[in-house]
């Protein structure tokens, strides 16, 4: 345990001059991560004769989800893994989906399983998520992996928070002792993000819908991670000068010219001059999510071997 009586000195405190508004290039980071994964897949195959396989299941025809799962399949191929797509009709029953998951759980060629959310009404997402074998739960959303994360044990970690953590560590190095504030308490991002930061030694607060005076908390943050789905929620006066800001939000909004564009939960133009470093939208966290899914699939393939040895 660290000595609580000794004030921590962070590199950011002692830097010669404050840097402001440095863009964190998630796209470039994801490219190099995918390159590393592709090399690891080759080495893994050479050593064990196994090609990692990822099954992605989509129920219904939500257009945004269709794009996401097609991109996942494409990128899976690009890093040399096998991709198994299951596009099921909107009318699929929960029982039929559970039967498919049972088959995928038993298939030795499949190391990772992802069921795209949201699911149509009438299907219990929690029951589906928990039916996935925890060793193949590359989304890290099942109760076993969520519990392992909350206990600080190794496991499969949800992809978006894992991507945020990688960006933070690459920018800041060791995160120990930093004040982190996570805005948004979803099971998909906010809660696992807070636990990851806690496990890295940060002092963590979660701002949520019932938080009184959220600004007072966000202004204490050395690390501010925002995942609410409310575009432009975080204004300049919510941010501590020099903070590292990670924007998970992604909302499509109309522009004056009649087109559309993607925006985040952070009002980028006004926050960037105050923040030390900040992820843009698009090109920040988004590209990291699929890269981390591929990383988790490789981890799951390794797990499958170590546990059958
Ligand atoms: N829908 C939006 N994000 C995600 C995700 O990270 N995992 C799954 N399964 N569905 C999603």
C-alpha cells in the first residue's frame, strides 16, 4: 500500500509549461494496435496451429448496427482472424438465440462471441449476455467478467473502456494518484471505466443523472472520461485546465448545409483550448473499440489453450 502521508508528485505537475489542446489520435493508435495484433496472430498460429475466430451475432436490421457488425467482420479478416457472422431476423426468439449461443460456446473454432446490442424488444439482453461462455465473452459484459473486473482479477474487459485506458496510458504513462471523473454510469462504458481507473490507482468519481452539481466534480478531474450520449454536454467551465479529456460520445447531428456530422459529448471547440489533451470525435475513441475487440479475441484464443492444457 502506498504511503498516504506523502503527497504524490505527478509528471504533469512538474512539466516546464502547460500544454493545451493536444489531440489524442485514436485512429493512428488503433492502426498500430491492429498491426501488432496481426503480427501476434501470425505468431500464435505458428506456435499453436490455431487461428483465432470471432462470431458476431446481429438480430434485426438496425442500420447503424449493421454497419458496426460489417466493420467488425472486415477488421477481423484484416488482422488474419476468422470471422463468423450471424445475421438473424427481427422475429428471432430468445430461445432460438440461446440455442445459437450454445452452439457457438461449444464450437472449438470460435474463441470470441459478440451479440450486438441493442436487441429487439422481447429478448432479455442480460440473459443473452450471461449465456455466453465467460472465456468467449469478448465484450466483457457477462456477470463473470464484470465481477472479475470489480474484484481486480484478470478477465475480458469491455472494449470501449479498454480502448480509453490504452489511450490514457499511452498519453500519461502511469495513472496512479490521478483524480479521474467518469461522466455516465452505464454497464457498457461508465461503470467498467471507473473500475479500470480504480485498478490503475486513480481516485475515481462517477457523475450520473442524479449527481448534484456535476460541474464541481468534473472540475477536479485530471482525467475526464465522458460517456453519456448527450452531445455537447461538457462545456469549457466543466473542465480543469490541463485535464486529459476522453470523449466516448458519438451522435449524428444535422449541419446548416443540410448534411450530417458526428459530434461527441464534449463541446470540442471550447474545451480543447482548456484541456491538456483531448480525443476528437470522430477519430478518437471510436477506432479503438474494434481494435480492442480484436485484442480481446486474441486473449480469448490464448485462454482457450491455457485452460485446455
Ligand atoms: N452496441 C454498441 N456498442 C456495443 C458494444 O460495445 N458491444 C455490443 N455487443 N453491442 C454494442
